[in-house]
C-alpha cells in the first residue's frame, strides 16, 4: 500500500533503485527516473552506482518490499553507509492490514517478527510464552524460507501449545492475488510448505472463560 508521498517521491526521482520484483510494481510511476534493478548478488554494485549518481547531484529513491521499519533493516543499513542523510517514507504496514482484515486493534495485540537471524528455538520462545499467556492477539511475521507457517506450527505443538488453537495466515496482503488461510495449529502444521514469502500470521486471543459460580 503505497502512500501518496511515496508515489510523489518515485515520480520526482532521477534514479529509482530496488529489487526487480519491487520495481515491476512501481515502474508505472517512475517515468521520469532511471530504473536500477538489483539482486542479492549485485546489490552492493548497484548501490555504489547510485551513490556516485547522488554525489553528482541526482536524486535517488530506493524502494523495498514489506514494512520499512520491520523487515528492511539490512537494506537500510547498506544505504545509510553511503550517504549523509536518508529520509524514510513508509507505506501502509502489513501489520495494519492484518489488523483490518482480522477486525482487531493494535492496543490489544502483540507483534512479533522472526526476520532476525538467530537460533530457531530462541526465535519461537517469545511466541510460545505469549501464546501461553493468552492476554493479547498475536501478529507474527514468519521468516522466509526456513520459518514458515507449517514449520512454526509444528514447533508450537512440540512446545505444548494446544493443536486446537486457531490462527489465520494472510498471504500477499493488498495484492490482486491476496489469499487467506484459516484453521487450527494442527491443520496448519499438516500443510505443505507452499505459503507465500509475503505471509503474516494472526493468533486471536482466546475468549476468556466465565468464572464458575461458587455454591
């Protein structure tokens, strides 16, 4: 979900840099600027070229997938090392979109990201703790491609989380081919590992059981 400010930045830039899949989406607004697609293998070379162009007075926009302040840390660090000032222009977060689709509120929710690289057991410790606590809805960002929904839910069952606990997996939110999968943790664990890398998981807070009346 690109904001108007983001669109205007792209339209006015002399240079528009990003992974090819990203540029394919925003190319319609980059009629004025030079498109500079990059891959994981050549991103350093492309960013070095962009740095030289900026030093010559050209304006540059670097576009990225996902939530700018959630899953773009590595790319932001690469860009920040090359220039004195970087202006961040976020879009509408997939976290906000997941809340909207689920009909929940951020003040009643907890967001956990697995995008940081560490041991799998450590990654899931926080999730298991808060699922057991059951005080908030949990919005979870899986990690492509080693910690996707089926793997995560299998680990949850192994950690003692009820296999009947329900969840929803949203894939490619806001795209024309957006999909939604809903079921139990056990059912998700049995799914083939074919979820999109643009997935987000929502575990709704279980309804609180009414107190039993004392006789």
